[in-house]
């Protein structure tokens, strides 16, 4: 039983379906809607570089034949009875449960954020509807103060707000209004990013593009009428347009299910095996977990390989593979048809060099090749990753070939 038909749930279902014959395992996926969103594409929608009909497809069509899809909300998981209760009262028993329901946006948790001004001068591109409305707002933006703010960590794709700031700089220069615009990047972190090596590099790019970096800014209140963003320590940032990344939390049913999640609705998960401490037959992956790594699609992809193997091992009564090392990689769009690529894991900071081998894409360096790589990834996502196919030369463990080793640790 897989809860969530997003990236993690779909990949896991398809990998398991390829691994087990229909008479060996019945595979069920539950999700509240039938819209599978290619989430990296949301970044491009506000700038007219992607359309929603290009990045949204039916969930059912992404699942291999033989995977059963239930379109319904989850009311509760009953760990003691090995049952999932749906919103309509249907009870689904399971032998193995996979929690892959990602995160939910919680803009209502920040005072004033969804009051007057919401989706008028205060927007988020982290949802399809928000990204589309922001596109219209940017089209009519003639200058002023544009603030990009993430309210708090963790968030999906931690580099996306930075990418938005870089693309906004490019977009406004193309429109001839950048000289009339102040661009500000306000973050609760003490730097531009969570990893020091990448943070220093990205802060340099922000400075180069004349984007002001405001650190340790913990947003406490938004006044959409007065156009102010106020931090808990009393600092105030005026804005004409605010692009925010709201608070994130786990799926509501996680909080309603005794013992399943923590106070924020994330599922405690073994960072190597992806088994949860709540029960030996409950696993989790992707954004739904509390793992100390980025909530990014690449993480989910690498986790899914280890998770599929461990579900097979669990069903066979074998020892689990502690093979997930926190591997993550991210393309970071920097504008002007260029992008950075970073690759890291639990223990190792992003390093310079190339990925996945010495003849691969450049790391920690802007290049057109990385930009093309990010664009090409959408095809790979729909036709390679989601169907559960192996990507030659790219496994779950962080590769060391091609990297310039350093003593820097995460």
C-alpha cells in the first residue's frame, strides 16, 4: 500500500510492479487527486518558459498496468491493525505500507500571508495555481521592490527560491525594467543555502547580479495592504511584489495517525534503510520523511531504488540494505541560459569536478550544458524515472569519480 501518487509513490509502485509478478504482490496507490505535477517545471511558469498543460498529467497514466489507483483522501493509518482508512470509510489492509505523500503548503500559518493582497501582490510559485497567477503579475510589473522570501525550512527543493531570484533578474533585464527594480532575497538561513560550500558560491552569484541577500530573516507577519514583510526580530522589508515560499508540513492524516509522524507531520525514518521506527512493515521516502537531506526529486529517485530493494528484502525475511547515503543533486538555474549543478550526500559537501563521471556535467560552475541538462531532465522524468527504469551510470550512492576531493564535510 503506497500513500501518495507523486514522484516517490509513482516510482516506488512502478519499480515494485516491475520486480514482482501480479500473483506475487498486489500494489495499491492512494492519492486525493488525479493530477501528477512535474514540480521542477513550476519554476518556469511565472516567466512564460513553461505552461501548466506541459507539466501536469493524470496520475493513473503514470502507473504501470496492474497497479491499482484509489482517488481518495486518507483519513487515518491504523498501525496496530495494518489498515488504511479512506475518507469515504473504505478500509484497505496492507502487508507493507509506504508513506510517500510529500508535503503540503501552509501559508495560513504565517500571520497575514493569506489576507488582503494574497494573489494580488503576494504570491507563491510552489503551486500550479500560484505559479500561473504570478506569471500575470510579473507581466505587469514595471519596477519597484521585489522580495523573494522563504518563511522557514524545510521546503521542497531548497534551491528553487534562489533560482527564482536569478531568473527574475534575467527576466526583468530582458524586459528593460531591471534598472528600476530592487531585488531582495530574504532567508531564515545564515547564508544563501544550507551547504556552506554551495552557499558561498551562490552568495557570490547573488552579489554579482545585484540581488540583496538578507539572512537570518524569520518572517513573522505579512501586511499585503501596507506592503511590508516583518521578521520576528522586528526587521521590516517593504515590497511592491512579494514572492514567498510558505511553511511546509506533512499530510494531515499523518498527524491524525497515532505514532506515525512528528509534530510537523513528517515521518521519522531510518536515514539508511528508509524503514520507520513505528513498525517494521512501514517505510517512507521523499518529502514526507524527516531525513536530514534536501526535499528534492533527485533524493526521492535515489531513495526509491534502495526502498524497492528493502521492501523485497523485508518480504523475503532478509536483512535490510543500509545503502542510502543521502545522495542529492540539483540543477540551479542562474538565468541567461545557464545553470549550476551540485551533488552531495549526508557526509560530503558539494564538490567541484564533474557528474556522474570525469566526462560528465560540470559541478559548482555555471554552464549552458547544465541548463540544457535541466531542460532535458523533464523528458527523462516522464519516460525514465517515473516508469521505474534504471538510468545507466547513475545509482543511489553519490559517485566520487570526476570530483575534486576536499576535506570539507557537511
